[in-house]
């Protein structure tokens, strides 16, 4: 997808083009978009209610994706249309589609916010304009994009049907039930954790390499979007954490289930680096790898406690320790001792050279 093609002004006189809502005719592009989305969501709800694991992506999502891209390129710059595109492309193209969608959203906000991008601001202020994007995250509960994110496929092989993140989370919950209730859920379509783990074993290592990379890129892209979104919503802060948390949970699921496959890949990469370097460089690489492996182990322990004991502070304390591990001592003390005078006095008393540690 060539994002540049969709962030060019519609015209010199009207950079954002026209408001599609002004056309109330039967052939209105806006109503075609809205109808395609409503039909797609209805079909999706029916498939989920029927627990149809083999259900294909409804054709209306493809129509919505094509119509929204055409509208953004030739007719309008509109955040509601962008939100619909993100919904469609995340379902069709997975995490890569998510990333492209939020790259496009960031650029449109950055380039066209001051040119009165649609929806137009009304008596409710900017809320009308940003509500479509905020709705993807959700306000008091999960937004419309959380289910598509949790539907990211975790396995890919010829023996088992693909398992998604939400099915893995369901399988983890199954393990906490007694045998009778667990079997009842399985009889009703739930996938047991053991089956997912077997499917992971049969999935190529390269699948997980690419998936981890894609999820990390998606998180970085979403962080860039939230910075741009926060900038224009300064007067009315919008919620963004549900999507961030969903992406992190997907990444944690992949790193936990495929930890052995990812470790083999990492060891292979490290071996190649060592073979190409000097003995000294090899020794340094080994030292770094040992530290990274220790930190990764902490992450896995934190993931375990987050899943099995979500009420416990253990996972949060471990994650805080991991974040601190990347800081120099002066940087760490800036967080621990926020008051500048007290911090400088501590540096003097302990003899810490701030300049040499930054």
C-alpha cells in the first residue's frame, strides 16, 4: 500500500475534499460505506455466536476496504472513513493491515487537522471529529478493534485449524476449571491448551519470527499514532490503552507459546555473529546474550503472573524492574528521586559522576 497516494490533498482549493455526509442520495458513497460496515459486522456477530471456527472473512469487509481507500484518495479526508478502513484491513490483512491503517491515520491527522479534516467540528467540539477513532479503542469497555486484534492467528500448519489469540486466552481459562466443566466447554467448541501447543510445534519457526516482528512494528506505529492523537486532543484527552494492551497481550502470547522456536532462531543468529567476529567480539556477544536471556526470562515470569494471578502486583513489579534495567544509574535516580535538589545532593554524597554515566 502506497500511503503517499492517500495523503495528497484532494485539491488546492479544498485539501480535505467534501463532506460525504452532505450527499443523502441512494448512491451516496457515505451510505455505501456505512451499509458495508453494518453488514460485515452483522455477519461477524452471527459467525461468533455460532462458534464457526472455519468462517471466512465476510465479503463486505473487502468492499469496505476498497470503498474507503477510493474515497480517501479521490473524495475526502475523513477520520470516520479512516476508522472504517482500519477495521476492514485489520480483519483482512491482520497485523500488517493494522499497522498500515494507523500509519495512514497518523499522517492524515498530522497533515490535514488544521485544514478541517472531516467529520467537521460541531457544537460538541472535537469529540465529533475524533469519536470514530476513539471508538476503535473503546471508552468504558472494549472498542470495535479489540476482537479483530485478538483474532490474530497464532498457528499455521496443515494438521490443525489456525488458532487465534482469543482462543488461546480461552484455553488458558479452561485449565482453571474442574474436569467436568472443562470437557463441557471443549464439547461446545473450545480448543484445549494442549491442542494449541501441538499446533505451535507444527508451525514453522519463520512464522513466529515474522509475527513477533510485525507485532513489535504495530506497537511502535500505534505509539506514534497516540502521540499525534494526544496532540490534537489535548483539550479533550481520548482513551487509547485498550488497543495497546491488546497488542501487548498478543505479543506475550506469541513469546510464551513459541519461546522455544524463538530461542532456537536467536541462538542461530548469535552463532552466525560469533563465527564472523574475532574471539574478543565473540566473548562480548556472549555476555550480551546472557543478559538478554536473563531479561527475557524475567519477561516470561512476568507474563506468567499476569495471566495466572492478574490481581497480584508481581507482574507489574517485574515489568518495572525490566524497564529500569535499561537505564543508567543517574537516569534511574531521576525516576526514584524526582526532586532535583535532593537528587543532586545524593549525587554529591555518593560521588556519582552524572556526566560519565549518561
